[in-house]
């Protein structure tokens, strides 16, 4: 399928697939999970729930019905060794799914969670969707067409990143637990240099809040494509700039390094200098 086939009709079909999965598999389990419905994966705080697995199965099946030639890469399928991250690079069309982003929050009844879906072509992101199941609204972007906030009633508006100029007035977002312990202390020491530093525990809402213009920058040490492919396209289409701290452009095939997203190239360079100890 050529990349231009992510048209408005297909975009709406993908949104509806995500909405149906959230309604059937995620929302009924929110604040209604038994202990055996929550499990650990790679670490005690790396969680998976019945909602993650059920939503991913439902979305995967629906996408394969809609786009039988596409490669589907779900976070939980990769964790179970039934899908490979390496398939993204060679796929003309891949759909990358995070069925419940912010599972730690979700499992504890916190409302900072969402669904992320990205479409990539040979590793380049061509479509991104950040969906909030509780509000039933979304942000989408296709290459070159801006970032748009939408609701079920058809209303939509174009989004723009923050215009904050001074670093000491900026609001940032990071999770120091994603960095090695010695760097955590160095990173924490930079927090007073900004107006506020936040930790969402959810890339979906982190990128949504940047696209709305309320958070000025984001720094992370974990580069899984289901966390960042959709959000970084949306951030770029809203006017932002991002790259790894060593200057390497982000692609969904890059899974190691430190990623910085800022509201402009100039702000990215100023912030990169501030975080140079991480390189």
C-alpha cells in the first residue's frame, strides 16, 4: 500500500477501531481489575493487564481485516515474542499499537492513560493517533497536514506547540527512572532551572499536552516505537522539533539513546546543551 493511502477515510476507520477496542476492552476494566488481571513483565513496575492484551487482540484483528497486507506490531505481541520490532524497517505499511499506554497508572486507577497507534512506512512514521478513552477524543496527524484535535461530534481544531521562549519559564516532562542511577541525580539537579518539571507516566498524554502547547519539552531515555512514533509525528506537525541528544533524527527503528523534543530547533539546541551530560 502506498503511503498516501492513509487518507481521511482510512484515518477515520483507524480511529473507530481504537474507540471500539477502548469501549469493549479497556473502559469496563478501569478501576475494576482483580489482582490476577495485573501482571509484571520485565520488571515489577513494568505491568500488563487483561485490558492491554484484550484491546491489542481486538485492534490487531480489526486492522488485519481492514488492511490485510499491513504488518501489525503490538507492544504486548512483542513482549510475548509473537511479533518482532525488526519487521518495522522492511514493512511498506506497519501499524504499531500501544493498547494501554500508561499501564502503571491504569492498573492503579489513575486516569493518565491512553491508546497510541502509528502507521509507518519503511520505518518512517506517516500517521499518528493519540486517543484518550475517558474523554473519547483524539489527536491525529498525517505528514504535512498539521496536528488536529478531534471529537466524536466532528468538531476539530488545529494544534500548535508552545511559544514560551525563556528556559526558566518552560514546563518540561521527564521520568528520571528511565536513566541510569548516577545520571538521575544530575538530571534532578536541573529541575530548578525550569518553571516546572512533570512526570506523566504516559507518553500518550505527554505528547498530547505538548501538542496543546502546555508542556514545552520532553526528555526520555526509552525509545520503544509504540511510545514515540505517533507522538513525535504529531509534535512535528504541531511545529515542534525533536532528535536524539547526539543529533540523530528519530525513526521508529531506533530503540537506543536519549530523545529530546522541544517547541523549536533553537530551544532544542539550548536544552541539549543543558542535558549534555547525558550524551
